[in-house]
C-alpha cells in the first residue's frame, strides 16, 4: 500500500466527483457514476490500482 498513491487517489476522487457533478444528465454521466462507485469501493478496500483504473474509466466516460 503506497501512501502517496492513496493520497493522490483521494484528491483525484474529489476532482472526478466535481466534474461528474457539473456534467449534464445522460448516458455518459450514468456510466461515469458506475466507475466512480467502483473507485469508492476500491478505495475502501485499499486497492490503489483498482481505484486508479476506475477513476480513469470515469474520466473517460465523461469525455
């Protein structure tokens, strides 16, 4: 478990959540929410890699 990665993911969670909050309703926002929720679960499980991948997917879904 890398504390730097955990801190970076925690910060990134806030950024992705803010972007999600501003996104218009629709399929992209719905998909991003599923990835964000997966990132939350991974973060709770202290799975840094899973959290990072889920956040990447959430960002891609919003793009």
